[in-house]
């Protein structure tokens, strides 16, 4: 029961967005960046399946995750998505939590989410009526879907996701360049480790 409570508390932290971003202007003074934009649309079905977290801005609610972090998405009705997050702890064991994502300030039109904005809750089902949902915006997506970048309006959180456990160096360069253009300060960027033969995500 104690472990379940710990997971719930981490979920509450995960769905609480904090802080605000800023970038330095050419004259050295701090100036607010332009508002962050999600992709105008997202093909939902191709986005489903398993993604590997290959880089991120470290945060408190994932501090137990030392490697092998994955996110698996399964489409539900009404534009909702079941989210299964899994990671390896320092003791070698795995943490897993299942949440729900739903459209937020967006609409499902055919097979597209317009714009690419969701909100996510990892609270137990009986508590999801609480207004504790975290923004999930897809802000970059490779043309062939091999990588995606997820953040939220304040740029406090960042996840770089890949269909493979490693990110090509050219892709990392392109992602970082675009993030700078999108007003991110990248000193918090950290690659995320995956074992050579991690167990398949469930």
C-alpha cells in the first residue's frame, strides 16, 4: 500500500506543470520567448505504439528512473489514449504506471488531432475527476515518425521520444536547433540511457 501511495504522489507531481521559460535576447537581457505552439495536426493512429525516451529535462516525478524509460500509447474511443509509462530504477526493478490522455483545446477531425494538444492524468481512475491533468503537446515530429518531441506551454518539461532506443546524431542536432528556435534553454537537456537488450515494453 505504501508503494501504491508513492506512485500516486509521483503522478500528482507529474501532472502539475510548474515554472516559466525565458530566453536571452541579443543584447544579453532576458526576454520572454514567443508562445510555444503545438503542431497544427497529428495523425493519431501512426503515433500510437511504443516510444523510447532518449533525452529529457530531468524532473522530480521521474527521479527514480535511471534508464530504459518507455511510453506506450493505445488509442481508445473519443480521441482518448491509454498511456503506459515504464522505467528501470537504480535497483534494477521496473516502475510502471498507466494513465489516460485526452484532447485538450483540440478536436479530433477524422484521424487527426488538431492541434496536437492532449492532457494526461496518472491518477487512479476513481480520482480522475480531479482537475490534475498535465499538458502534453507534440511540438516536433519527424516526417517519417521516427522521433517526436513533447513539451507544454511553459517549456518546463521536455521529452524527446524515438521509435528506437538511440537517437541519430543528425536527428539530435536538428531537434536541438529547432528547440532553440522554439525558445527553449537547453542547459537542462540530458540524454537518457537504454540498456543494450532491454525487456520489451508491455
